[in-house]
């Protein structure tokens, strides 16, 4: 059955880029529909009712003859698109270990590395609330811990979950390769730097816009 | 090949309970080794070197004739144990949609619903830092949003990702069913209440200690 895909996205979001990168590496065509999250366009009633009740992008819309289904959560959308492809290892441990890095990304990496980038680059330090400002130091330290853990892992292997690229790399690449926009220098993480070059050299790679 | 499993855990952690619940529902034997996270036992050098460089529990240790492998991240460990079982749907969309709720759990639910329980029940409000105290209101609101989203989903189906239990239920049950310990009343979420009863009635179910 032929399926068509529409990505509901904000092009500035690394979470949206994950899905575009997965599709590009696999040669899958993807339509996009754009929203401005800073203007609150994903919190409007029609978005909440029709696309995602959680008020967040990205959402992957999957359309076939029987209608449309909507899949929120960037890493779940990548999983759907990459199902059956070499980007998901079939070996039982390797597959679980790939998911381990994807859960790590959502829990330890994104809320620190991506949030500081969003606050400092897109919201602007002067516009942060007192409460946000009070969290900068903790997020800085937790983000550095996350990057150090990645760097330590990449001492042993070429990609996050083995010798070949998987969704673990696609999940971690977007916010890591622009970590400097959130004030995270990558000078201390030489293995991350080599890994960024390897990901960017993959056939079909597209850059974040 | 026979495998033996050891769960490195703190029994107070809902993330550890997820893995014990998965094993119990599937009839898998699990040894446990306990650590006190409040005493920093998972930040000691031997733990960091041998079990998890991220200094966190749970970690699932998988032992066979060729040695031991260590799998951090609760949801990845559940995935490993449940591989090939009915707790993971085989349908492509259903499987991705189950993962969607597992990523939601780590990003939207655990950092709010579980963290407030940890702070209020185990650390104690009087012992919180100024910075933690400043986050209580935001975590309260985000946690309520997460619970409301679950409740809205459970209007339509018996379990989080369909009509039968999956890892999405196992991931979300632990911190939801003790949400009141973090000050989240469940009175406004009648569908969550019914779902808690259905999960607790599953054959093989074990309670959180």
C-alpha cells in the first residue's frame, strides 16, 4: 500500500530535523507543513484537535487509502520511517542498545543541550524568566555530562550504537552538532567532532536548515 | 543460549519497577542488586567504571556464556526483555505508537510527575534547594498536562497504545499510580483510575514495593 508522509514541523527544531534526516538517508519523500512555535501556532485549537493534543511538533502524518494517522514524538516517527531498514539493527541487544541512546537523548541530552540553545539563540537571554535563568547553570552542567558520556562512548566505536549508523546517531546528531549555539564548546570532545564529520558524510545526508 | 538477568536498582525508583513489572508479566526470573541513590551509591567510581558511566540506575545486566553486557535506560531494558512477546505489537504503526508513549514518558511525564514525588516524598520539601523550589510550580503544571493527555487518550482505548497491554502501559504505570505521593490528585482523571485497575489486574502483576 502506498503511503504519503507529511511532517508537521518548525524548521528551527532539531527534533523535526531528525525526521527529515531519517527520510533523506532512506530516500523517502516527505512533505512538510510549517508552524512557528514561538508564535504558539502548535497550541491553537485546530492543531490540538487535529494534529497533536500535546501541542507539540514534530508530528508525522501518515496517509494512505484508508485515511490519515498522526504520530507525535520525533524518535517514534524516525522508528516508523526506518522500520525494516539498516538504520535499526535486528540483533536483539544492538536494537535495545540503540533505543537506550534514544531514550538518553530525550531525558539527559535534549532538555539541557537543546533547551539552552532554544533559550539563548531563539528566545534571547534578556527575555528569559527568572525561573529559566535560575536553571541555566544546572542545564549547563547536565548538558556537559551528556556530551562527555557521548564522547566516552565514541572512543570505542564509530557510531553511537555500533560500527554503522543507526537511529541513535540520527537522534543525537541534530542538537549535538549545533551545541555551540547553546554555549557548549565541543573542543573538549574530540570523538564527538570526528563523529559529526562521519554523520555529515553519510550518503543522502541533508543539513539542518 | 541461556541468559541470566541482574537488575541494578534502587527499590524506591519507579524506573526500576518498570523492569521488574515487565519481567513479572512475562515470567522472566530477575536477580536484583540494590543501591541507595540518595547516598550516591551509583556515583561511585566502581559503579561508573563497571555498570553505567552515566551514574544512574536502573541497569539491566545480561549474562551468558560469553560474559556480561550492561543495558542502561529503563525503557530500553523493558524492550530487551519483552522482545518477541505480545507486550510489543508487531504492526508497524502500533509499534511506533507504543514507542511514542514511551518517549513521552521520559520527556513529559517522568521529569515532572516522578521528580515532584522524589523531591516531596524522599528528599523532603524542607531540604530542597532554592532552584528546585522555584521549579515546583512549572513541574506541577507540566505534570498535570501529562496526566490530562493520558486521561484523554484512555477515553478511547483500554490501554495506552491499544486494546491490549504493551510496554507503553508498563512505562507509564509506575509513576502514575503513585502520582499522589508527588501531590498530583487523580480525582480529575477517571480514565486513568480505570486504567490503573486494569493494569493491576493483569496476570503476573507485582506491586511496587
